[in-house]
C-alpha cells in the first residue's frame, strides 16, 4: 500500500499519473482508496463522483468490492454527515 494516498501526492507525469511520498505499509492496496475519495478535505462525497473514481481504480486493476467495503470504514470515524452516509450506504 502507499500509506499516504491523496490528491497532493499524485502528479501528472505526461499523460500518466505518479504517486509520490509513500509511507509504505503492508496491506490491501484497496485500503488506500478511501483517503483519495475524501480529498481534497473540503470535498463532500457525491455518489456520481465516487462511482467514477471507483470505476477508474477498478479499471487500473483494484478490486471494486474491496474498495467499496474499505470506503465505509472511514465514514464511521470521520463522522460522515447524512448526505455522505447515504453515499456510503449506496456503495454496499
């Protein structure tokens, strides 16, 4: 896993993207996806955008069901508001 996967650590490298500044950890790569879904920090989860982001990661080879499952956990400790809770429920 990357360990610090968010929008500030993803660079455009001439038509492809490069993740920088890893904090290597052992675990499922799908665990990194929720931190990206909530970034930038002022962003509020929306189902259409979340589905697009998950589809892009799935196309890159990540397991969609695992990403969806891991995405619910941060909502529990980050305090998802009612609208975000609806998005998270729709992911399962």
